[in-house]
């Protein structure tokens, strides 16, 4: 598990896909753990990435603003 994960395009798509596929019928923390284990990063990193995505998709209304373009 890496403390500094280099996020790839695939990693971002994987996060979106896994959350979308599973959020209605699986425990959220388990989804995050499975994602982190699959791409070799921490659960905090996955949560932060999701927060970045929310920020971008909400036009800055919510989520975390620290993202790269």
C-alpha cells in the first residue's frame, strides 16, 4: 500500500464505477476498502479522491477543492 498514490485515469474510472455499481447495496466503508485494496492505496486517499470529484461535479459547492486538472 502506497502512502503517495499516483492516480491514473484508470484509477479514477475504477473509483467512479465501483461506487456507482455498489453504493445502493453494499456498506460504503467496505466499498472504499475494496477500492483501496484493488489499486494499492489507503482508504483515506480514496475518500479524498471522491471528495475531489464531488467538488468538481458540484462546481465547488461541496467537496474538497484540492485537485489537479
